[in-house]
C-alpha cells in the first residue's frame, strides 16, 4: 500500500458530495456535505453558515448519510 492510499477510505469516498452526519472521536456530531480537502489528504464537511471542518478519517467514530 502506498503512502497516498493510507489516507483513503472506500466508505468515505462513496459518501463524497452527499449530506452526512458524522460523530467524531470526542462524541461531537456534525451535519454537512462531505468532501476532500484540496491541498491535503484530509476529508472535510461543509457546514452551512459555519464553514468547513477538516479532519482525518481516523477521527470518525460513526458516519451515516442524511436523507430528508
């Protein structure tokens, strides 16, 4: 496995561009559109009126797609 691939997650990549609910390692929950950071290996969640939150896949405890 190359260094670039250790930051990838098939599950997260399948949810890119979708509205998700994420529970982080510290039990905080966020809802927004899942994306990738432009200049790093991190993921991000775009939150309306609050800006983007950048994180590594290892910070996620639980993720689910939000359907409204």
